[in-house]
C-alpha cells in the first residue's frame, strides 16, 4: 500500500515496502510493485526518491532531503 505523507504542508507518497518517499504517486506505486516482486530496490526508480521513512520507537520518522 502506498502511503500519503504530509511534510511541511506538502503531500508526498511513500512505498509501503521499503519506505522511500516520492513526490509523484506513480513513482511510489512503481517502487512498491518492484519491491514486492524482487525484494530489492530498483535504482532507476529509487533515484526519484526524496527521502525514506524509518521506523523508530514512536512510529515513523522521515529522513531525507525535504
């Protein structure tokens, strides 16, 4: 499932498998499809990411260039 993430008032989309965050929902969907099928990240898709959601003790935290 692709997650909608709001950071600094802007909407972004995160891959539900690896946590990479994208500006476009299409990139997040492509990433998720690839991750599910191959259990790896595709560098051609991942280069469009702007960060990553990282799990921590109180939920999820964003790490990246936003």
